[in-house]
C-alpha cells in the first residue's frame, strides 16, 4: 500500500523556522520525484517545491524561493521541507505528493 505521512507542522512566529518531513512506504521511493504543495485557508492547493528522483534537482515556487529548501534521503524513504523566514502568508496545510499519492497534510500556522 502506497502511503505518505507528513509531520513537523505547528505554530510559529513570523521570521521563525520549521522543518517538515514526509515518510514514504509501499513504493520504490528512490525512483520517484517528490513534491510539496500547500493549501492556504480558503484558497486552492498550490505547488511549493519538488525534488527529482536520482540527481536531486530542485524546483521552487517564486513565493518560497530563497526561504525554503527541499531535500530527500533515499535511504530513509523520506523527503523534507526546511522553511525559514516564515511569513503569515505561508500559513497553510502542507501536503507531500509522490507516486501519484497525496499525504494527509500537516498544518503550518505563522502568527504572533
């Protein structure tokens, strides 16, 4: 059974940092590109970042470029999203996508 489980969300003040994790199971993780998306309250789900399968080539949405870093550990079947200099507009449910499957999401709230 293909499964993705996100963790690491929470409440953080503006300017703070969080690290999200996504643990994968049920498929050959190293063979798939992995993606992070987010859905802000009342808005559509949007692309955040992706990382390719073997060479680890990364792509970012303009809104997070320079602040977020996506990485992966194929030995641990995991993908990560390091988020720095967080802004209130980064508040959203963050989802992991890989092998055609979505995780359940993890809430990130940036607020004083």
